[in-house]
């Protein structure tokens, strides 16, 4: 059997998307930490893991990052979400952004629900897709689609929400998230039974 191969993308570079709720939090920092933890956990299941960037300081265009997943079974882009520019304590849920063809709906929903349970968010985990002028609206998903890779963006709830932002600032919580996501992916792709 050919080994399972995944491309993990840390959303954004440098210090990007500062939380209006918790001063210490930058989305780009969380994305970077979590994507490396997820890499480590997936490798424990024998997965071949590539990442889209060598360091946090360097940007790479969205489409290119998605297209780096050529030959992979899955492309996963790691994020936290925002609603507007201000603190919003009501909106609090993980969401998987899946591709238009629907093949990622099941896995996307599983991941979102798993993250909702871990984080204890106010609303349930859910999925959505979005069509743009040239197919997928989101560049990374368009890039992944161009090389026929199943692509999912996972938003780990909202960094406009104080409770969720504080939760994401805790490295133990990120480790738990990486372990849970890796297990779910390993189960989904048959790396474990
Ligand atoms: Zn983001």
C-alpha cells in the first residue's frame, strides 16, 4: 500500500491577525505551532508529511501553497477565524471550509465537530464551501483542486472570542488538538482501524 501523504499549511506568515480579545494572540503564531504539532502526531501514524513553508517569516502565495499538495491524499490549512474587527463573545464555532465537489464534506465535518468538542465552543462545528469566479473562492483550495488534492481549511473557532482565544494560547490545548486531529485523519484514511 502506498503511504498516506499529507500537506499541512500554516495560515498566514509573520505576526498576522492580532486578536482584539487577547493581546498576546496572533493567528499566525497559533497556526504555525499547531501545524508543526500536527505534523509530529501524523508522523507517529506513519504518514508522510510535507508543509508549505520552511519558516514563519516568509510568505508564499495562496494558490502555490495549495498546489504544493500535488501527489498528496490531503491538503489541510490551519487557521482561526474572525468576525469583524472587534471582540464578539457570541460567535464561537469551528468551521471546515471544504471544496465545491463535496468529497471533503464528511471529513471536514468530523474535524469541525471534534474541535468543537475539544474547545467547548458555544456553537457546533460546521462546514461550508464558497464558489469564486474561477472555481474555488479560497486560493489554497483552488491550488489544491488544480492538482486534484482533497483540500480543507480548518478554522479553530474565533480569535474575536475571548474564551476561545485564551484556549488557543495554551500549548497543552494545541497538543490535544493535534493529537485528536491526527487520530481522526489516521482513522479516516485507514492508517489505523
Ligand atoms: Zn486565517
